[in-house]
């Protein structure tokens, strides 16, 4: 039985949406506003856990997980309780995979790349494909920097995020659908190459400024990202938020950018000198 209910937090991708697919960099943080944990609850709905254990069995994951123990716990009423909204880009499945690995891994990987690979293989049960970034952030509960060949764990509270906030669009969406659209349309069109290159460079600068604590540069860098994303990712910005996005760019009071795949979920905002407020739910980072 569970001796305690260890929680695993949601995650926020601060920088790197879409460009990370093309060997760009990414920066992600755990977000304690939402979390998930295993509990025992008799007569609970265990369909998702049963489907997960079936997937692990069918895909040879017994080498990583004690599936017998998990099966016995499911019979005793094992239940995953979470308030992380699904389809919001906050890593709802990643937190579940982190909890699963923490409790049922036969032996814990010491190498970050190996750990990320195992978590990615496991999260494929939900997405068909996974980078492993989301569950790794939730599992380690630390800010992480990613590049094509590096994973760096950042110190707790290393990033000054007091000017960042999340806007809740109230719209759940599919990551896979928008990633597929990006691959087939945006990244494939020659006319977008220069914008994508500029976006990758701006993401690099944003990450460097955050890690090195250079807030004086962030305002212009994030405005550049917001401008390029508005031009490139019209299909990923909900219609009801396009005027708000432009309001930020036109007034310089705040800037908005995608938080993950876009299409709904959360939108990441940055306000250097003023408090952002409107009629949509807002969460401070």
C-alpha cells in the first residue's frame, strides 16, 4: 500500500515550442499549481491504469517496471488522482508517467538521457510519440534545459519568473494534431524558413537571458518571439485571443506566446512593467 501520496507537478514549457522539433533548444519548469498522485480508492474508475498496464505489457516494458506489483495494486484499488487539465500543454500524461516510474521502476536510471528515453517510451502509451521532456521535468521536479545533445538540471529558483503568467483559454486541444500541421505546412514551406530561423535564434536568446538572469534583454526578445509566432502560427492561436495578442504587441504592455503546441490550453504571457489582467483566468508562474 502507499505510505504517502507523493505528488508530481504539471510542467510549463517556457521556450522552444516547435523549434525544439528542429534541433532547437527548450526550457521547461515544474508548475506546482496542478499535480497528480497515486492513491488507493476502492470502487474507483481504473480503466486508464488498466489500459496503461496492458500497453506496457504489450510493448515489452517489463524490463523497466514491476508490472506484477502494479497489477496487484490495481486490484487493491490503485487510483491516479490529478487536477492537471488534459489537453492544456501542462504535461498531464507526463506527471502520470513520472508517478508510475517513481513507484514501479525496477531500478532507477542514473543517466539523464537514459531516463528521458525510458520515460519517452512509456509516455508513448498516450501520445503515440513522446520526447520524454514532460515526464522528466515532473519526475525530477526541477527546471530543465534541453538541446539536441544536452540535458541540464538547473538549480531550484534559478529563474526569475515573476513577470511571467499563464492565460487559460478554456479550450482543450490535441498536441499531435498541431504538431502534424506544423510539420506538413509551416516547416515544409520555403517562405517560412527565415522566420523559423529567426524564431530559433530568439528562443536561444530568451533561454540564455533567463538562465544568466539578464532581465533587461527579455522584453525585446519575447516581443520578437511573439511577433514571429503571430505571423507563423495563426492556426495555433485561438480566434478569441488573436486581438488580445495584437493588443500586447501594439501597446507593449504585455506579450503573449505559445505555451507548448498552442491551439488552446494555456498561453504564456510576459509583462515587464505592468500587471496583466483581463476577463480570462490567469496564473502567475
